C-alpha cells in the first residue's frame, strides 16, 4: 500500500510538494486519488494549498517521478482524476494538469503554433530545456511546448 501523504523535494525552490488526504489507498501512488496538493517550506514547515479537490475529483502523480517534476523544479505535471468512487475504490479517468510551483497555480503549456499540451500529446520533459514539454505533433515528430511567455 502507498502512504497517506507523499512528499517530493523541490530543491530549486527549497520546498516540498505534498500529496495528501487520499480518498482511498491503492497499490500505487499513481492510482491513489489524493485530495490535497500542497507546497510546503522545508525550513519553516508552513504549507500553501495549491489544490483542494475534496468531493470533486482527485490529484496524483505519474508513476515515473521524473515525468512529474520539471528538470528545473519549477513545474509539476499532475494527474487529475475524475469520477472518484471511494467506496468502490476506483475512478473513471485521468488527465494531465500542469502547475507553476513558484506562482502556485495551474497553467497551460503551448507550442509556438498555439497547440496546447494535453494528455494525448505529452511525451515528457525536454532533455535540452529545463521547463519545456516535448509534444507529439504528428507521427514521429516532436515539438516543444512552453509556459506562458517563455517560448
């Protein structure tokens, strides 16, 4: 079983990203629907709630932690879960959602052509850029998507 709370160090911000308050515990963090996403100061211990979805879905992280946190530690790629049924221990679906950990808010990544990063086209974080996502734009072709004002 997975823990009730998962803490991920974000060294570049001197913070901890915390997934907490699961609707139920599953066999993996990726399949456990957490209801809170918090950013905590690792020195002072105070936390800021980025997402509170009690009663309205859940949030989790990809099984590959390297996929979740951008190489520069500024952005988090989360799994938003829909149709969470705690009694039956299942959920209907999930999709990617991006968070700016510095600003504490969700945002969209877009290519220069204006194509949004979505669950269907995200390949992972770019190996050459600290906070760009690699997107599949067509068969065998990859382009980069950036946070607002970065491309």
